[in-house]
DNA sequence: GCCGTTTTCGGCCCGACTGTTTTCAGTCG
C-alpha cells in the first residue's frame, strides 16, 4: 500500500473526527469517513493523480479532490488546521474510548475543561461526571472499564501498523552506503499480534553513515539515543524504533538474538551451556577457549546446537525447542499454500470495490478459487435482500465464463443472540459456502455465548465461523465462550474456524488457534477483504496461524477446490441422513 | 460532502442497545 494513501486517509479521518466534535453535519462527517476508507482502500498511488483523476475515486468529489491535492503539496489542509486550532489535541484521542463519542467528548470539554485522557481519568475517579446531563454512575463505570482495558493493551501497536512503519524504514535505509544487510527483528519478525517497539538490524562495517541516515529519516520525530552500534528514535506516530548495527560475519547470531523471544533465547542458551558452548549476539563459542563455532547464519547456529532452523513465528518457548529436538516441528501453513479466499465483500454491501474488481484481484493473487461473502440481511444497515443475493449469484455465474478461477457464491451470515441465522435453510442451500459471524450482543454470559456459537455451527450450511471472538486489538476485548466446548463442536460438526487476517482482528488469535488445533478443529485463513488492497493482509493471518502451530493440511482453503467442495457437501449430507 | 436511468436538489445506513430519561440521546456495527 502506498504510504501517501494512508497519510491522506488519516488526514480525512481526523477531519471527520474534528467536524464531529464541533457538532457538524452528520452527513458531511460520514462523507469524510467514507472518503478516508475509499482512499485507504484505493489500489493505486494517489501521488500520480490530479484533481480530475482523484475524482474518479469513489466517494471523492471536487471539494475533497482539491483538499487532497493541497495535502500533497503542502503537507496539510488549511481548513483542517483551522479545526485543529479549535479542538484541543487530547480531545480527539478521547474518541478512541469505546462508549465515548464526539458529543460526550465535547460535553466534558465545554463543561469541565477536560481535554486529555489523564484529566478524564481524574474526573472519573472523583465521580465528577455523573451529574452532567445524560450521564450517570453507570456511564462513569463503563468508561472507567473501557479505559482500563485500553491501558492494559499497554500502548502496543497492532502488527499491521508496525510492519508498514518498519518496511518503510528498511526501504529507506537499504540504499545507504555501507548497509550490507538490513531487516526487522524482534516481535515484529515473530509476527506477534501487537508490537511494543520496532527492532531493526543492519549488517555493516561502517556504522557512522548508517546511524546518521537512520536518525535523520523523515519519519523520525526525535532521537532518544545515538551511538556507534545502537540508536533509538521515536517516529512521528509515537513508535519507538531501535537500530543495531553488527558486523556482517555475525549476522546470523545477531538476528537470532534480536529476534527473540527472550524465553526462546534463554532456552537455547541453556542448551549451549550444557554442550560446553556460549551463545551471544556475537556468535556461538566454545566456552573454554572462546573460539568461534558459528555466527554467520541462523541455520549455522541452530545446527551446532543440534537443532533444525526454527521459524521465527514459533520462537516463543512454547514447546518448539522440544519439538525441534524430536524432529516433530509442525508442517506449518505458508502463504504459498493458500488456494483461495473464503471471505470477501463487495460494494453490494460495505465493500469498496465492485464484484468484478474483487474477482480480478483474487485472480491476480493466483488463487484457484474465491468466495464472495457479502453481508446478510440481519446486519440491517447493509440492506441485503434475497433478491440482491440472487442477482449477485447470477452476475457471478456470468463472470465465471471468463474468470480463470472458480467463483463461489457465499454470504457472511449473522449469528443472532440465540444462534439462529438470517435465512432459512432452503435459501442457505443455494450458496456454495457460508461464513457465519457474531456482529451483535457481545456481552452475553459465557454459557449463553457458547450455546449460541455451537448452535450456529450445528447448522448444516455454516462452513466457517468468521472472526470467532470478534476481538479488536485496539478497542474491543474478545467475547467469552467455553473454548473447549466450542472447539470440540467445530471438529465434530465439520465447521472451520476462521483466522481472520485483518490486522486489527487476527481472530482467532495465535494461542486460541493452537488450542483449537489440539481439539482437532479445521481452519480457514481469510482476509475479510472490503477492498482490493485488503487481499494483501493474508500474510498476517498466515503468520498468526503459524504462531498457532497450524499445519497446512488443517486449513481448508489450502485444499483443492474438489476437496473444499467435499468438505461443504459432507456437512450438508450428514444433516440430511 | 457525494451523487445521479428519481440528475444540480435532496436524499444519504438503519436499528438495537445502553443508560438515561419519563420519551430520548448517544454510540455502535
């Protein structure tokens, strides 16, 4: 994704937030929000487009096209600057608190002068908000809880945002004189769902120019430390980035060391000690005479410890060392195994791209098949109807004639509070494949939630449970259900559990996928794409699956079309016999 | 602010939930 698109989308989103706080017209707000999503999901680089070209982007008219040009040329938009002058910076951040929207944000500012998270917390602690009109004890309680949940996330950055920041910096430094190798390490290389800070590793014999280039990167806001082998900066987005420079001949040892995890490193260092060796970021040495054993590649170091190379996504000391020793590391799913995406939206509901464009994008990804799964009627805002679904099916059949990959017609159904679904079985039977997801009633009791999900899985037409816990990494905790019961039921009913690749979701999480796998459940790694560019998120879902030790055989969308259809048919026929 | 086979004005994503209120406002998906 082009960086300029993201930056422009962020400016438009901020615009929308500020208009909302100022009490502006709700349709105008929505227009900005929609434009932001459209720009972020636009497949081409905005930088190449003039006012006229920009207007060809959906949801961008003349006014916004001009603002986008202004943004590109000056780095800002004067109307946005004027709004910023009227709304304290901290106030917008309050909108990130679930349960607190623009009206309440404005209210606490106007009536109590609160314009930061800290001030809001103080007021909540002092019970100073319950007397405001429309507020009460319960509101205070809910907001306090929301904030606590946010803080427990610890200001960590979702994987997607961290990775694009890291890749941008790696690309900018790759060409610097003296840089022999460069990569990101740490939790980012292990593809953990959230990242505390970014670790970059450079192999070079000439550190000065590398450090100078690093600390003066455009994205750097300020420098925390600058030395000859290690420097730390904070980016404009508030992300800390550490850069280490090592000699090229110890690249492998350093990469191993800085990739971690700490727990994994401790385990293999213990192994080294027992073998009369010593492992550090500078290499594997004989303990007695300090002669070098291995350092140049990770494979080398692992091999001299008696281990095969262990994929970074497994390096958490969750049994990978034992498995490696026993020769039983999982045959992990990889991005090349994926034969199709089973969860994609189009502009028939809340997607941004047309059916034709989504199909073309799936084809461009080299898929053998893809499923179009627009929202079902009970998500009322999407205004789906049986007629529209059938019409889409007819269009899909027409596209199939020259598609070059198998086009499956599906839908993303809504699991209701009692586990029932949008359409009767007779209508569901007309689809090729169906995803069912929770989009409402997140706070049911654990028992009710368990029963609800299992009932949905028992429907013979439900093939995939979409984003099973509905968690949002920055906003919403996962719903609670009895994992053992649900995962057992998934295995028993022949229902795949989705590993949703959206960077804010990554749902199932790595740990839950690992548990589900132990109960014999199958998986679908989907992108839940709402635009063409979202198809690229697949790598996050695949990495999450790897972290959950998921093997490719356990992922239904690595199967051939024939096997996938059998999977669907088997469940359906079991129900009728 | 966008958009148009209902085309330059007047619609636009609608309904549920929560907590507040005593008929409704704000938030969310």
